[in-house]
DNA sequence: TGCTAACCGAGACGGTACGTCCCGTCTTGCG
DNA sequence: CGCAAGACGGGACGTACCGTCTCGGTTAGCA
C-alpha cells in the first residue's frame, strides 16, 4: 500500500517483499513493547531479522515507517448497514475507538501527527494513508442516510463537503480526545450519548 | 504550576527564581525554532544561560519541562460574558484555537499527550496543568447558561458531569483534530458552524 | 603477475581480458585520487565500469588488488650498464626512488606491507610480485661488477647471498625510509652520498 | 607526552588522566590481538572501559591514537656506552629491532606512515613522537665517537647534519625493510654485518 | 544452430564500524 | 549548598563499505 511509488529498476536484485511485511510487523510489535519514543530503528531491524540499511532503503525514517505500520490497522474500518443512521454512526465510532485503543495506535498516532506539524510530506503521507480512509466513511454514511431519507439530499455540494469535514473532525476528534487526553474508555454508553448529540445537531442544522 | 513539591532545605544557597522563567521561556523559543522532536535539554540550557544540571534539578526530563513551558499559554483562556451561550462558546473556541495555532503549542501538545499514553505521572501532570484549566471553562459556561435560562438546570449531577465531559471532548477534540490532523484553519465560519451543531445537539438532548 | 592460477574451465564465457586492465588502471587512479585508506572496492568497480562481483571473482580483496595494480609499476626497473658499479647503483636507486615517489606507490606500498605482517599469503604475493623483481637487480649488479673486476668473485655462495640480502635491505630500506618516513626527496646529491657510503662499506668488507 | 597542547579550560570537570593511559594500553592490546586494519575505535573503548566519545574527545581518529599508543615504546631506546662506536651501533640497532619486532609495532608503524603520506599533520605527529626520538640517538652516537676519536670532528655542520640524516635513513630503513618487507629476523649476525658495512662506509667517506 | 555454462551489470541483502549527537550523571572550582 | 562548565559512560543515529546473493541478460565453445 502506498509505500513508495518509485518504479523499481528493471535490473539488479529485486527488493524482498517478505522483508517489507516483516519490518512492518516488527514495527507494530516494537510499538506495543516499547512505545513510540523508545522505538529504535535498530531494534525494529533486529526484530525483523533484517539489516538497518534495508529499513533505510525503504523508509526515510521512523516517522514514515510507523505511519505505514499503523496505517494497515485502519483498513479494517467498515461501514456495515445497521439499519439506521444512528446505528451506523455508533458502529463506526466503536470500531474507530477499538483501533485507537490498541497500544500500538495509541502511542503512535498522535506522535506522528505532532511530528507532521513541521513536516509537510509526512502530513501528506498521514492524510493519504490514514485520514482519508476514515473520512471516506463519513461520506458513505451520509449517502446511505440520504438514500434512507434520514437526511435531506445535499443541494450545495460545497456546503455538503464542509459539513462532512466538520462531522469528521468532530467525531474523530472527540474519540481521539477522550481516548488519549481524557484517557477514558469510549464505551457503548459514551458512544450512545455522543451519537445523540451529533444527530441532534445535524437535525437542527438541517431544519434551519 | 506544581513544579516539584520537595520542601526546600533551610540551609544552602536558594534556587534562582529567575532561572525558572528563563528556562521556560527558552523552552518555548526552542519549540518554535526546532519543534518538539529536535528540542534538546542541552540546547534549552544554553538558550537560558544555565547549566544542564540546573534543568535536571527542577524537571525530570523533556516531557515535564515542555508541559510546564506550554501550560502557561493556556492561562490566558477566559470566558468573558458575550451575552449568549452561542457567543460564549464561539469566543472560547476561537481562543482555544488561537493558542493551539501557536507553533510551540502545535508541535508540543500532541507530542506530550502521545508520550503520556505510557507514562501515568506525565498524564496526571498534563491533566492538572493543561486539561483541567480548559475543562473548567465548560463548567463555567454551563452555569452561566443555566443562569441565563438558556439551558435547563441539571437535575442529576452525575448526568451533568458526564455531559460536561462529553462536550469538552467534542469541543476540544474537534478543534485539535481540525488544527493538527486536518491541518486546516479554525476560522470564524468553522466555529459558527461547529457551535450551531453543538448547540443543536444540546437542545435536542435536553428536550428528550 | 600470477593473478590466480585457477585452471579455467573449458566451457562457458571466458573472462574479459579488457576488464582486468581496466580494473588495475582504475585502482591506480583511485589510489592517486583517494589514497590507500579511502579507496573502496565499489569505487574501483565504478571507475572501471564493472560490477563489484567482477572484482571479487578475480581478487580476494583490496590488498591483493592493490598489490597487482602497483606491481606493474616496478616492471620498468632496469639495470642499464652505465660503465661502473657506482654509476649502476646510482642509476637504479634513482629509478627506484622515482617509482616510489609516484602518489599511487607512496600511499599503497607500505600499507600493503603493513597488512602483510599478519597475512602470510599476502606477504608471499608482495614478495613474488614486487620484492623479488627488485632484488634480482642487486644480483645482476653484483655479477656485472664481478665481470668488470670491481668486486672480487664471491667464493662462498652462502655469504654472497647474505651480502646481497643485506645490500638489498640497506638500499631499498634507505630509499623507502627517506621517502616515506623522513619525507624528503631522494635527489642526485643524496644518491651520490648514499652510493659512496655503500661502496665504501663493501670495499671495507671485501678487504677483511 | 605531546598529545594535544590544548590548554585545559579552568572550569568544568577535568579530563581523567587514568582514562588516557587505559586507552593507550587498550590500543596496544588491540593491535596485538587484531592488527592495525581490524582495530576499531569501539573495541578500544570497550577494552579501556571507556565511552567512544571519550576517545574522540582526545584523538582525532585511529591514526593519531595509534601513533601515541606506539610512541611510548620508543622511549626505552637508549645509547649506553659500550666502549666503541661499533658496539654502540650494534647495541642500538638491536634495541630498535627488538621494538620493531613487537607485534603492535610491526603492524602499526608502517600503516601510520602509509597514512601519513596524505596527511601532513599526522606526518608531523609521527616525526615529533617517534622519528625525532630515534634520530637523536644518531647525533649522540656521533658525538660520543668524536669524543673517543673514532670519527673526525665534523667541520661543516651542514655536511654533518646531512650525514647524520643519511645514516639515520640507512640504519632505520635497513632494519625496517628487513623486518617488514624481507620478513626476516634482525639477529646478532645480521647486525654485525650491517654495522661493518656502515662503519666501512663511514671510514671511506671520512678518508676522502 | 542451438545448448549450456560461465560470464556480466546492477543492485538489494545481512552485517560492521563509523563519527556524531544527545542523554542523564559526575566532578571540578567559585560564590 | 547552588551554580556554570564540561567530562563522563552509554545508546541511537544515519551513512559508508563490506563481501554475498539474486536477478535478467550476454557470450563464447561444443555438440
């Protein structure tokens, strides 16, 4: 996935595909064992049974490596049809919270985001690898709700996009903040209350 | 502001009070110039015109130092009475966004939060130095709105506390997420839309 | 010149003869540009337009490669008949000094000798490729001087051999030491004085 | 000895004198065990029970370190009065050969000389630490021989200096060459023959 | 003429050592 | 005892080469 789009040269020994997966797996294991700040490239290499140079041949540094290692965890995010917008939201928020509660995600996600504030390419990598995958679900959920008639069909696409962005920041931000800053569990009860607040807000906004 | 509660011994040369402020100021300057990950204790000491040992005598490490250095920026958060709950919310959210937009805050805040996921004392320090100062505003805002009659007086204090926590995570989380993850500006328009969503949700919840 | 005596298999693509000379030439160029310690196999391969594997197929390592690259420079050593033993000695010493003054020789010769103190096969390679070629001249010079009647014909071949070895170590050692350790030029004046010393010593020894 | 003349700053923790000696001793041990080319800074540091940074704080690199480590071995060179010039020469040549026959010297001396061909400061360091200490003996020996009447008192100091240089290059070069290049022992018999040659040459030169 | 074995370039591989940076601690002398 | 200065043992960095190994592709000589 993503990684680097560098078209491989035709000649020479090709890069080992097994090494790639071993490295990403080792990175996740190291995040669990050591946390972001104590994770070292040398340790990851050792865990993966690989030379340090092999890491640096593929990733520019720890930040990029960790983004790729964590990104795949967000692949499992889905939006199954649970029958109503409320249920869909609750479902996906719980899924997101579950991923964020994993030790490797918890320690790594905000760390790379913090790094990305001074590193535009890293920010872009996070966006395409992680954020956009989440945001897509907001759009899907909205479309499904419109089909169900739970939400009015957006007329102005510009407003619709802004609203989707807002909802995304609110939902993702709330879960992240509760998990990492407030350090409390995102349980079913909290999700129920959050969803009620969000849907109430959306309904009020629609009826303006 | 805590620092350390170690009762100072009666005898010997007392610690320099000027040094403390010089160090925190140097820390903020280093955050602006270098960012969280490139900030070093040695550099901070040099900037502050102080020996490294003086830093370590006062703070356990980089994390604690940065929390203290950044915490004071949140002192300026206030909740002036702007006449309505909506205006109050918009005002405080804009203030919060302005603080979060400063380069020292942007790079440091999520970094220490990420560290805190594996460091309970640090988490506690962040809570008392930074988070609780923000959360207090939510409670003040609610009380003021109740006095104005914009919100019904909470009956169950337990529910009221849970609601305040929820609102806090939603508001702070949304601003943080938009600023750091989406990397887009929290401007007046966004704040207006966010406040509308939040108040709509609160109203719907109250009318249940 | 040896290289390796491995009898080539009858079939298969034969090794490129051009590559050999290109590699040795590239090695000398690299010695001039970089000096012994900064010369790398990869760089030599690149300069020669050859893959690293091609180097390793022919030479065991940097030491062996450099010995072969430098050895050919000693091929030009000759002992033209200049009419007298003194003139012959001065001539060959000046030739030897000229070779030793080349940048590739200067940086490489003592380096491989130093390596050879812990590597017997390398020592043997140096002997056959470089040293024996020089020592031969001593024997030729002696024979010519005997024919001329400048030196008495050796009676005991064992003593004669020991004397030749001594003269060789004295002459080669003096030139090497002056060039590399004292770092001063072996000019005509020095050679004249050295030859006088050597011939005086030989005459005294003969008259015992 | 020599080392660096950097005047130590008055303030701060002073450098450990024990560390210096431990490092030089460890360097000699590593030379014996591994030889010049396999000696690494990290290994020396480990042997000395010292951090790598401590090495680099004192020496610019492996070359300088090894020169200092080996230099002290030449301190033991002396010129005891053995009664005659021949005996004095034989004595000092044997001493020099004994030092050069030690494994640490054998592997290191020509290696640093080879390096010094492209590194003027290193060449100067070798001269002051090692070479000048040897050359002094030549001058002492000459002076003693003049006092004894074995050699005529030099009239032209310029010629005397050139002769001393010549003798030094011849003697040191011959021993080095026999030991390292010819790889044969400098035994009493060889030294006797060499001394006879040298004295014969000197006598012939004097009688001109 | 087509096999086939050894060659060739390119470059990735597991490693080792490099020299630097920073860590957090310690040892000085001065105030 | 605080403090500036700076050396200390230690650990990780990111780079450079090592010598080996796959690749796809070439080039002779024998069949």
